[in-house]
């Protein structure tokens, strides 16, 4: 499973969770509200999004990492 932080123009971060094996791409705002939840995607579709989209516009984080890219504590990313 991959966890990504996607910085928006508003300077807020959206959390994106991807899982190649489950075919999952879920996007949540800073409050944890689900913006988009796609399930049942092919392995290739999820890998394509990770490699050609999220890799360019977001930063992958390690699960349990407590810091945002701006070095501010944000419990959403813990």
C-alpha cells in the first residue's frame, strides 16, 4: 500500500492511499473526509496512476511518518 501527500493550490494536503493488489485509490481531505474512493481497479491502472500522476504531483510517505513536507505535525499523516 502506498500513502501519498498531494499538495493543493490552497496549500492544504490531501492524503491518497493506493493499493496495487486490491485495486484501490482513495483520496481524503485534511479532515479525513473521503473525496474519491475507487475500488476494483486493475493492477496496471493503479501502477499507472502511481508512476505517472502521484509520483509527479505528490510525495510518497512512509506509513507512520508524522511530518508533512512543511515539517508541521499533522495527525492525519501518522
